[in-house]
């Protein structure tokens, strides 16, 4: 199964899926490890939203659907769901839940200096995009909205304000 080639990826998926093998396989098939790394790089400021979009649409993975547009919608929803999971772990971290108890605790560093208000704003923007996915809006447009919301977090941290 793609995404389960390396021991490290298997460890990440086991932690992330909270030990549920079916969930781990779905995450692996949908390129979850690479998708999460892209989200983290975007919020850390190592990747811009346009580059993240190119990376995202080029990720290997199985995204079910009877047509190409349906597959793109499934791919966009996978991004939104993953972003929401990661952001919610960021909220839990801010509430002082130990990193070891969080599914994404190993990659939350970019969120440590984001204010709770900025984090909540991003969650709301991603939730709105996720809700709009049921309105048959272009998955490319929804993906861009999500990537820009995530990228905005990189400009919210005090470290970002000090960057040249």
C-alpha cells in the first residue's frame, strides 16, 4: 500500500489513526503523510499557498469517485478533513493537552506561537470551505481557500513578524 513503505510512515499512521488499521490504510492510500507534511510546511512558512496547491494536486493517492470531478472533490475533502484534524490538535495543545496524547503531536510546532483567536479563525474558514463542498463549488477554489487560510497562520506568529 502506498504510504506504508517506510517504518516511520507506519508509525506516523498508527499514531494518527489512533491504532485503527482501516483508518491507517485509508490515510496511506490518500497520501496522508505527504499531505500532512505539506500542511505543516505551509503553516511553518516554508511553502507558499500557490506552491502548496501545485504540491497538493500532484500528490499520489487514491481518491474515489465515479468521475474526475468527483475524484477531485474527494481529494479536496481529504485536505479539509486533515487540516481540521491537525488544527483541532493545535487547539488541544493550546489547552495544555500533552503532545504525546495528540494524534498530530509530533508536528504541531508551527502552531505553538499562533494566537487562539487566529487559530479559531482558521478553523472557521476551513469549516466553511468544508461545508461549501456540499454545494458543488469547484474543488480547486475550495482548496485554494483552505490553503490560503492555513498560509495566513504563518503570518500570525510573532516569529513571522520578525522575518525579513
